[in-house]
C-alpha cells in the first residue's frame, strides 16, 4: 500500500523536537483527535522499547492497538510499529524524520505505512477514501504538534520561518 506522508515546520531546535517525540506520553496531546485512552504497557516511556496501548477512533469492532518504538536515532529519526484490529492483524509503521533548518527550526516528516498482510477489506477501504482520511488526521496531528512545541515559553528564541502543516503525496 502507498504510504501516507505529512510534513510541518516547527520553529524549535531539532533536538528539542526529537526529545518531545521520543517520549510516547507526549503523543496523546497531538493525536487525541483520533487515538484515545493512552495506556503505557512498558516500563520505559522513551526510546526503543517504549510501548503504549491506544483506542483508535473509527477502529470498528476491534479498536485497540499497541504502538512500540523500534528505532530512535537522536536527533534525526524515530520509527514505531503498531499492531491492532482483530488478532493484531492490522500492522502499521510510523516514521518521524527530522531535519535542521538554517533558521534553527526543524522540518518534521511523518510517514505512515500499512504493512502486509493487507486484507481485501483494508485495500477497499483505502480506495474508498481511507487514505485521504489518514492523511487528514495525520496532517492535523502535525499541526497540533507544531502548536504545542511553539507555545512553549522560550519559543521566541528561534526565528519564525516555519509554515503550516501540509500533506505530501
């Protein structure tokens, strides 16, 4: 399945953005419009091995998913995998890629992949607009992440230069 990619520019240093994303407890605040009831399922809350259980809005009869951080390369990249749906058959991978900007801000790219095995129902759902819904939900999450990070008291220390969140093809 073709991945969904969304981007934003955050007027904060790349290390600060990475550290915020590296802590799964912080994700609820920018994704609670489509993922709720965040519950830690691991002793660690940051980095590789951090896990949470979430309820996915619109997840049907089996809305629960578990997300685990599998890779964390400070301050450039974090990759997490999710399993949800009936018997954990829905398998996703989310990857954050961060890049420093000349103005001191950070380019943030998030890519969501629906991994095999993809059921016929999932393929049909993607064709009938599911991919657009995922893109819209994740673009909103990136806009909310930007707002949260830039609302911090010392946000004025980085010159403005970022644009709004956008969805890439």
